[in-house]
């Protein structure tokens, strides 16, 4: 095969010295990582700090999960696994399905019925994963997959898998490459609590220590309440989780960094969601807007340089966007005058 001039370097190759992979190990990659760090002028002005977006939606399947999944699936292949499985609120399922398809192995996912965004479901199905729609919550789905992998030779690729953490810590490496020790504060949504844990691992390995502000949705905030939430509820379906698998570690990471985990309401999430789309040109899914909502709500608390992690793309959840813009489309007959009036805003 001819090598194209822009042949991408797999995330595992780029950071091999920091990752548990040796030269010659099989790599399953879709060109993940290396995501843009984009200045956010409007949010910067509102909070009085230099705010940047870490655009993780630029990963191949549209979320940060790909950083971890390249590692989890590559390790599964190295270990001779023929199948992978995960419980998911959507993005992990989409990512696992894509990397399993690339690797030529079977992927099974268990998702809470009617509770995952349409785009994520479409991705999962078109990649050919065996998708199980559970009449239960994400937390129940995770409990079930943990049991299944004890009894069957299937690799678990939820963030309980250490390779997922190893891959996801590379986002922190990229931030340090770009901002060095200038980075004062990282704002990040928290669901199953793997990502905030992975960032802290990455920063710690490079001896850089920004404060970590984690944000949970008010109706799904077990780490703020101090106990599991039986029926988590929020518009941000990706983080609708009542019993985070890495909750203890996330709390420790936030505390060690001098930060904390706090809540944002659905109203605050949606307000940030609309502001980012309308003023910054940045369309993210509601869970990702939680990081910006939290920054706007609590302020930068003296930080000069702030990064908000935008975990997933807006197009993953078209329903959420359409619900916010109902009635905005202008219906028109094929009539020049009516169209002109509509185009010019005179309708
Ligand atoms: N943002 C998005 C878009 C997510 O999909 C998730 C988690 C999070 C934030 C929270 O990250 O769980 O590491 O604290 N999604 C998982 C999934 C649970 O199944 O796709 P976390």
C-alpha cells in the first residue's frame, strides 16, 4: 500500500513511552487524539479569564471515548479476545462498535432503553454491534456487563478497563504540550467518573497540577450528594448516571488538585449549550455544555487560563438541539415574495 503524505500517527504510537504498549504490538486506530484547542472569546469575556475549548468531539466517532478505545481494543486484540462488551449511555457504545468493526471482532453493547441519543444509536448499529436495549438504567447495565465478563471470554471496554484510562490521559498530555504550566483550571463534565480520573493521571505523570472542577447534572449528582441516585434524571443523557464506577477516584482527583465536584441544573446546561452554539459557533452535546455551564455559574475563581473539555459533538443528539429550536424553521410556499420576506426577516 502506498503511504499517503498525511498518514496519521496513531495515538498509541505518538505516546508509546507513556502507554503500556510495546513496539510491534497490534494497534487498532482510527486516527484519534490530536484534537483542537480553541480560544473561546465570548466565554472568556464573561468569566474574565482566557478560556479555551478542548474539542474532543473532533475524535473519529465524535467523542473523547476514542482515546481510550484505541487502547482497550488494541490490548484486547493483543490478548486474543474475539469480542468486546460495554454498558453505555451512548458514546462508549458508538466508539466500541467502530473500533471493533475496524479490528474485525464482535462488539456487544447494553444501553438503557429509550435513553440514548439517536446519533449514538445510529453509529452503534451501523457499525454492526449487537445492541441490547435494556429495560433498566445505565447503572444496571454496567452491573450486568461486569457479571457477564466474569463468565464469558469477552473483554470489558468500559472505563473500568485500565487501558481506557491510559488512553484518555493523553488528552492531559496534549494540554500540557500546548499550555504548559500556564493551565490553571480544567472544567469537565462527570458521569461514570472515568475521564476526570484519567486527566488527573495524565497531569500527575507530567507533574502539572491545574485545579479540576468537575460538574454533574443536578438530577444525577451522586458525587455531590454523597450517595447513589436510584433514578438519575437530566437532559444530558450521556451523564445520566447514579452510581459512578470511578466515583471515589474522581473525588480524590478533584480534592488533590485543589478543586471540587459541583452541580449544574438542566436549565444552566441548556443555556450554556445555546450560548456556545449561537455565539462561539461550537455545537456540542448537552453533557459537554455542563463544563461551560459550571464555569459560568461558579466563575474562574482567580484562574487566568482555563480549559473546558467539550466531550462530544452536538450532532450526536439532534433531538436535544431541535427541542431548543422548535418553531424556528420558516415554512414557505414556492412564492418569491414570501420567500424574500422570510429571508430578509420581514415575515
Ligand atoms: N461527556 C460525554 C459526551 C460522555 O459521553 C460521557 C460519558 C461523559 C461526558 C462523562 O465521562 O463517564 O468518564 O465521567 N459517557 C459514558 C458512555 C458513560 O457510556 O458513553 P465519564
